[in-house]
C-alpha cells in the first residue's frame, strides 16, 4: 500500500514524499537500536552477576544502568525526529495543493495551441485565452505561496532536526564520561594463582557516579544558535503583508500545511529556543 500511495502522489510532491517515507524507516531504526541497547544493558548486568566477582557484578550493573539510559536517549531522539518529519509533511501538503493549479494552466494552454493549429478561427480561442489569464494569475499566487512555505518550513524542520542531534550527542557524552568514571573503580591489577582479590571498596562511589549522571542529565539545557526566521511576519495567505488581501483569493486557500492552513495565520517564530 505504501508504494501505491507513492504512485498516486502528484509529480510535484513525489520526491519529498520519498524523503518523508525514508525518514520514517530511519526513525524506526533508531527506535529499534534503543530497544536493543536496553536489552544489552540488562544482559550485561546479568552476566556480571553470574561471574561471582563482587567488583565486576557491581560495576557491570552500574554500566548497565548507563547503557540503558543511552537506549532511552535513542528513543527520545526518534520522537524528536518525528516532529521534524511532521514539518516536512507540511511542505509536501502544499506541493500537493499547488499541482492542480499547474495542471489547469497547462491544460488550457495545450487546448489553445491545439485549437490554433486545427481551427485558427474558432470562437473558443478568445474564451480560453481569458481562462488562461485567470489560471496564470491563480497559479502565480499559488507558486509564491509554495516558495514561501517551502523556505519557512525547510528552515523550521532542519532546525528541529539538528537541535535533536545536538541534544542526543551531548547527553550521550554525559553518559559516556560517567561510564568511564565507573571503569576506573574496577581494579584490574593482575593476581597470581592462589591470591584472593580484596573486597570491592567503591560501591558508594559507583552509586555516586549514577547520581551524578542523573543530575547532569536533569540539569542539561540546550545552548543553540538561533535560526532566524524572516518569515515570521508572513500574512495569513502565506504572502508578505504588503501583498494585499486581494491576492488571497487567487491562491490555494484550502491547502493543508499541517496545523496551519493556507488562509490561516501561521504560528512562526524564531526557531532555536525550546526546540527538541
């Protein structure tokens, strides 16, 4: 069914439809990787307990907690990518809405050319030429709306995408650094046969490492360069305010662009703060 939907897409939106579909597969892969990471973390803890070595058991259990949190970060990253993917869908929806306007203009132009070739004196030609003028005017507005929404939403989408990448990377770094702290609590001094290793003396420190990791994740705040949105003042018809209300009727006023329809005010601000 997915391939059938792709075949039914208007020509204008086919490429973006494919990108959105591919991103869905990528998001699924991140979700799967997160689940696998959590499973591996549990297996590591079980293995450590089975060694009968108190030190390895304690450290591997704590490592499992950190690795499990890494898996949770993958899941959160996938959810944030869904937000970015949703914005791309708004561009695709606009492309779908503009395609009929292009087709209508081309159909009238083709009909005029055909009549001029077969019936140069046909009375239909002037009528069709007037229709073509109207169709061209409508298409002109639709194309302007398309380029406006495309630029705006492209910046918004990839601002969300890169913000999600940065959040995932920085939180992974936090967890990895604390994981390395845990490794330093494990004494790997070689022993000779018959020697007995001393009891694990760093249980409290190992617990503190986890507490520190939890606190660092809780205190994490994004520090992002704002992506400036010059389109913040765009009118309800997806045109600059100076374009005038008279242009509105000529566009694709019913185009669904997600939470905002062309014909409604788009809630657009500077993208950079409060991004996920």
